[in-house]
C-alpha cells in the first residue's frame, strides 16, 4: 500500500488539515482537499496535479459534498482514507448562546461530517477497505470547561457516532478512529475559527475569563506541534489494528486519564445506588 493511498481531507486550507495535506503531499501520497474556497487551497497547496485535487465544498450542502466526492473518484479512481477535519469553535455559556448559534455549530461539526461519511462510505464499502478519521477534540471526551458546552457537545456527538460507525463498518474491512487533539498551535483560537456569543451575559465571569485566556494567552502558545499530529495520523493509518480512540497531545492524554479516574471514583462511591435499581 505504502504512499499510494488516496486521502480525502475536509477543512484543508488551514490548521491541522493544512499541515496534514502538506505532509502527505511531501511524502508522495495523493490528496483531495476541500475548503469553502478553492482559491484558498490553491494558494497554500498549489494547483491541481496528478497527486493533488483542490475542491470547493460546502460541508452542509449534501449536493456539494457529493459533487466533491464524485470529482475525487474521477481524478483518483478511489478514496482510501477519509479525514473529517472541518469544523469551528464556539465559546459561550449555554444560556447566552442563541438557538441559531448552537444549531449552526451542529450543522458544521456534526451534520456536515455525516454528509461526508454518507457520500464516501459507498466507495469504502465497495473497496472492502479504508479508514475514517473523525477529528473530535479532547473536549469531546472531557467537557468541564465553562463556555465550551455547545462545542464540546458537538465533539461528544462526533465521538459517539464514530463508536457506532466503527461497529457498522468493521464487517467491510473499514476502520474508524476518533481523534481527540489537545491544544495544538494552529489558528483554531483566532477569530476566523472561534466564534463568540452575539449577546454575552456579564454574570458569566468564568466564561469571560475563558474567552480572554484563550484569545490572549493560549493562542499561539499551544504545546502541540501540528506537524507531529499529521505524522501520527499517517502512522496510525498504516497500522493493521488502529485504535478507535486516539488522544493526541500530552494535555489530552492527561485530561483523559483525569476523567477516567474521576468516573471510576464515582462508580465506586455510588455503586450501591447504581446496582440497586433492578427488580
């Protein structure tokens, strides 16, 4: 197999998607990359070539997604690895975010991802092989962050549906992996990728503190190297027994262990109540 695989990456004009596309192309893989703007892809990755196909795609428009998948098949004949990376952050208290703000985050982060899976799976299923990476977040496993409730819930949804997806597609020889990145040094915390509430409520002081911390202190100081994340995904894609759950970043690894320990502690503390509810 080697580097003959065809990768389909959403949200590839910046951030983790861009670093992954760059690394793959440098190593001779074939890459179909999507973004809301084809020009933005060409500017950072170059023009269409034997190994690269830039695609303008509207994630929440299923017809647009199908067109992008069809163009990929026409160009490369197949898809081997799908990376659902596109998405954006939303930082605001549950009370202060409007229904429209919350639903839009779900439209992109969850239903957009489902659009891609729905249109790519017929190819992977026919091939009886392949790998789907769904990019969640450490916030899709550990959600105790004031102001991140909606975003975390979209990423919890991604994790939950991927667990079911993995069971559904296993008979076809297709793997699925949930990727939980911690803080990686990309533009995710900048205005283009992290939205704030239109109507903030002053009483939520911890949420406002989280906003300022992420915008002013954490942004551009994240510990994770996105190039190493790209290398990790390539390595996992080549493994015969890839993980269902993949935490990337020491911070993500530690937070996952912290939650596991907390849940185990509560299970023990409340065991009598838990198991005492049967007839």
